[in-house]
């Protein structure tokens, strides 16, 4: 049996014991390239792939190959030539004068962060438009400086690096310097210790566009603020573009010199708000695709419903889901997704809900006031919201009919029973009602399970 057949049969065995997505991601891309003296040589796409196989699947592969081979055999891994060359390919094809610029870009900018990969929603539309404008026409006084502000994990750093990447690719003659406020501070301190403040100043001022992340961390650092003030002034007066990110609007920052805040506020400030539901769903779909995961819409919707705070949490949830599935050798289903979301949110996500909580959530969804839902009005839309609330209380909490009757305006047992039967029938026949009740039930059930 030659090396190709040994590996193909080994993969067939592995496929039966591993989740489909794990097999597709980690085993299918491996190629067999030779067999000599009881040693099978397997080729993997890149170094990261090799390290993952070594730490997670090395023994599985060895066991299955030996089962097919019929005895002990050594497994040797080699990284494909394309994988080894990928990191240096661009450098090898650039002319020598551009090598330094290529190195600087790789060192300072994250190439994954581009404007095209930044998912746009109503929460970040203005900030993305401002970033695109600055990237295409750096140095315009009306948008200079540009301050992108918002909470943790909203995508500020993504936009900052995306501007730098767009400028680099579109305007090769422009020099880009990108650094966090912490790096700026450490570089400044180091320059003082080594008596190289002139070199420090040149490194940050000899640029066409300066990108500084998290400027709020300059607070309390008087000498660093002084140095940044002069850097800012020199670049601004020379018509160079300055872009900064912060956790709040410049006028609300504390611990920074007034003259700095005045300059920060003189340009354009664009905020990024927490993503809405539709944007969260789009982000989950994009992150899942990037990680080679095929998730059902129910799982995507579930994650988007409960992970609300920021993009970073959504991304880490996808990574955690992949890790759980790969390491536990389980297919990704709704139960696993629910477990991962609970782990991600922590104990705060597990709480007992009450009838009041259900009525409040139905009120928020249907835009019917809570007092009208529990009141006596027979208007069609109010009666419908009331029936939904009653039905959910029975389905999720198992509240007795008598107790529900008392809570919902003193209605008798038969009225509550009728409401439940009507709503059960509507969920099957009315697509709108069925979808609404299903979404509410899924969300509220998560809180009590």
C-alpha cells in the first residue's frame, strides 16, 4: 500500500470519529507526500496548522495511521513551501527601497483590519464613513484630527488600522505611523533613558498620517502629554492627518491637559455604539465563516440575541464554540451553543424570571404598555399581547391558571385556559405570531435554564 492510500484510508477512519467541521478544518487539508523506512511524511498548510495538530490531534492521527498500516510507524510533518513563503513572499518581490516600508507596515498594522471586513450597521455607519473619507483624503482640515470613540470591543482599533491599511495600499508614497498610547509613552521614556529624544521625535513626526490608539491612557502622564502636544502641533500645521481612538468623547475626558482636549475637539469626533441585533447577527455570520464554521440560523440568532455588549465578545464566543466542539469531538448544536453562551456571560446570565419579567419583555416587543396588557381592554392588538404573555407564563414558568387569572386583571380560570389554547393554535397557523412567540420563548427560557 503506497503512502497516498494509507493516508486516504486513515482520513476515512478519522472522519467517522471527528465532527464534520473539525475534520474539514484540521484533517482534510493535510497531504501525504512520501513513505520511507516506516516513516509517513505529511504536509500541512502552514506553521500554525502544524502547531495545532501537534497540540490537539497528533495522537489521533498516529493511532489511525498505524491501524491502517498494520503496525508501528513514525509520522513526520512538513510545512508546505507556500506556507513557508507566505510571510516573506511580498518582501522577496519588492524592490529594495520598499523593503523598509513593507517591514514597518507589518510591524505596526494588523492586515486583517480593513474597511471591507468592518461590518457596518446603524451603530457605526458614521464612524466608518468618516474613516473611509480620511483614508482616501488624509490631511483634510475638516476631518483633522479624527477621533473615533466608544466602549470596549466596539471596533475602534479595527477602523484605526483599516485607515492605515487603505492609505498604505492606495497611496504608497504616504508614510504611516501607528501606535498605542502605551507604546508612545514607553518609546518616549526609553528615549529619555538613552538620551535619544531627537530620534524619538523624528520617528513620530516624520509621517503623513499618525494613528494613536486609546489616547485616554495619556491621563496623568504630564511629560508624555507635553511631547504628544508638540507632535500633534507639528503634524497638524504641516497638513498631516491625525487619527485617534478613545473610550469617550474628548470633552468628557479627565486627566488630560485642556490644550490637548481643545485640539482633540477641533476636528471630527465619531462615536461607535453597541451593535443592534441585525448587526450582531451579521457579525456572528461573518466570524463563523472566517473560522470555517457552518452554523444554523437558530444558533446564530441565539448568540446575537444574548451577546449584546460588543464585537469582541461575539468573536470570542465563536472561538470558544469551535474549541469546545473540536476538543470534545462534538458537533455544534443548539445545546452546545447555549452552554458556551452561558459560560461567556457568567453567572449573571442565570437568573429566575417572574411573570412581571415576561410581561415587560412582551411589552417591549409589541410596544403595548404593561398596564394595558394586564388591564381590561379588548382591543385586538392589546388582547393579542395579553394572550402571548399568558401563554409564555404557562409554557416557561408553569404558573397555575388561578394565579395568572389574578395577575391579569382578575380573570377566571376558563378565560386563561382559552387564551392559552388560542395562542397555541395561532403559533401553528399564523407565521408572524409563531415567529414572535418562538423568539420570546427562546430568549426567556434561556434565563431560567
